[in-house]
C-alpha cells in the first residue's frame, strides 16, 4: 500500500481505527470505494466540502486528517511540550 507523502495522511489510519473498511466508509459517505482509495493514496484530494463530514465520521478534527495518528505512548504531556 502506498502512503501519501502529503495530503490526508491521517485518513486511512483513522478510518481503520474507527472500524471502517474502505467499502463500508464509502457506503457511509455514499461514494465509491475507489474514490476513498484515491483519497487515501493521495491520487486525488477530497473537495473541501467533504472535510467536515470525514472528520465527524472519524471522530477527529480536520487538522488531524492531515497528519498520521500519534503512536501510543509518544504523546508529550503539557509539561514536556
């Protein structure tokens, strides 16, 4: 699987964490599975109108879609930041 170097690098990992397959996520959004796959590899970008819907369904912010999820145990506490 190709990882996008920029764009929505957080989409695929957050989709998996939320328990969606590409097919089930596409069905929830009423789009094709191939479109979700294209978003995930950075071949095409979702229109800005999709970003709030993607973030809501994945329980994250729009900003979080643009960065990979933190690995468990790697988040800095407020004192360390």
